[in-house]
């Protein structure tokens, strides 16, 4: 600052004081007074930029914006059309929340993220206005980083590694090609068909030798398809231990295990003893869990439940404590009645389960006056008893869901407006 500028500042302050507008602690200052106090000869003013976005001012350095000259803020010629000479600032009538993320793009050297509270399409429109390419640079995602590095290394990989990677992309990445999407749709169709067979087999009007033979053939074909899909995934996976520990792969294995166990036990055991192992057929309904693999939202819900696992265990413990306590009290109130419906504490616990859950089957009801009074009180208490821990669980569930949803939006930031969001897989290391 030159001596002339200091003199000008002191003169302005004296005029304000003479007019009775003394500045008090905490009082607002009119920023317009400072615009003309900065001389154009001041070298610091040339490197300082004031951006007014819909009434909210942002201040930064020109060097920060000049990192990306192809963007609107980095190109002084394009930005000059928004210059307000009266206030010595650039005025942009755009979204303020999105602009915070856009300014961070320059400050961080090219990192993009979707701010919370702004729809993705709205933020994309802001990026288009400021001429920021969506694929310029984004927060590192395990899936995108693995896929990109895997494709870059295909040139140096062996033929076997190349085949393994292509097979993984075909099976686990439906958006990679039209054939991969067709395979995913076929997998969903086979899953639904196998579940339909399980349901139709239980209908009495369809129980006949001919129908049972048809159901058996269709079920065998479905299991053969599931086995082929599971075997290919296991073969191309470099780390078999990691493959086995993956929850989705465990569900795939449990979906086909009952069929082969029943087949093996049927050859070893003859006669009516085989009916003992028919219970294995119950686990065929596990095939419906295979649909989780084809829905990003179901995978997201699984992560949220896993993150809230401790709170769910807390709810279970509180529920068991209530069932045991209230069931024991009801037993000692009702076990001396003529119709001994509460024959033991376990029988009373079943009544407590039904009452606390507000289901009320009516198969067990108290007969004594104290029992009826206690049952009425328990019905009211149970609503409060379960509502208290449920509030904590719902709050934690919402926070976890928002966290994983924000991570999902951030990871898909660079995929464009029509980016597929139903799948997100991490490419394995095919060099092992």
C-alpha cells in the first residue's frame, strides 16, 4: 500500500466518524467502501479474485484458477464477460452449494465430488457451465482404479491373465458389453425360474409323477447353470481364500449345496431313511439371495446392516431380556389356574414374544385377574420398551445409509450422466 492509499483510508474513516457512524465492536462493515480503496497499482490486487455466486462471495488467487485454463474460471477472456467493474468482482448467478465443490476442484488440483443436498443432475449442469470435464479427475474409487489399471496392464499380461480378466469383466460387470448384460439377465431369469419350481412343487394339485419328473429336470438344469457360473468365478479368481470369504460367493455356494448333498445321500442311503434329508431341500430357497448380486441397492443395504450390526445385537439382547422377564412373571401368576396353558416358563416366554411384538395370536391368554392386569400393562410397556432402542437403531441406520450413498455417488462421479449405478465391483489382481 502506498502513502496515498493510507491517506485516502484515513480520510474516509474520519468522514464516517464525523457523520456519527462510528464502528462498534461486532457491527457490520459495508464492503463496498473497500473496493475503491485498493489502488490498481497494488500488485497484490492483480493476483486476487473475488467471485460473487448468487450473492455469496468467494475469494481465491488467480494462480489457483489458472491451473485449468480450459475451464471457465481458468480462462480470463471467457470470465471477463461476468466482470462487474463497479464492485471489482465477477458475478455468477449459479448454484452456491455446487460452487463450493467447483472451487475445491481448483484448490485440490482436480478432485471432483458431489456435494450433499444437491442432485447429481444439477451438479452436472454446473460442471458443464464452468466447462469442467466430468472425467478430468475424481476421488479414487477401488472399483474404477482396479478396472482402469487392469485395462492398462492388458498389453503386458500373458494370454491366460488376459482371458481371466475378460471373463471377470463378462461375469461381474454387466455394463461392460451387450453380451455381459444378456448374461446377467439370463442369470436373473434362471434364479426366478428355480424359485418358481420350488413353489410349484409344494402345491398339492401339481403333485404327480409326470410333474415331479418335469420339475426335477428343470431344477437340475438350473443347478447346472449355477454350478457352471460358480465354478468359472472360482477358477478365474486369483485368491481362492478371498473368493470363499466373500458373502455373495458364500450365498452362491449355499444355493447349490443342497442339491448335491441330496444327490450324494440318495445313493448312499436306501429306503425311507432318505426322507430325513429332505430337509435339505428347504435351503433351496437360498437361491433368492443370488439376486443381491444384480442390485447395487441391495448390496448397499447389506453394507448398512453390517455397519449397524452392533445396534441390532443390542436390540436382540434387550428383546430377549424382556421376553424372559415378562414370561417368568406371567408363569408364576397363571401356573396354578385350572386350565394350565402356562405350563412352564418356556410356554410363558412364547406368550411374551407374541405380546411384546403386538401380534396377539390368542392361543394363550391369562385367566386370573392379576394375569390380565399384567398382560394389559405389558402391552403398553412393550411399545415403549422396544421404541427406545429402535430410535437409536433408526438414527444409526439413516447415517450409515447416507454415508454409503454419498460414497457411491462420489465413486460414480466420473462415469457421466447416464452412468450405471446398479453395479460396483472391484477387479481382482490377475497377476498373482
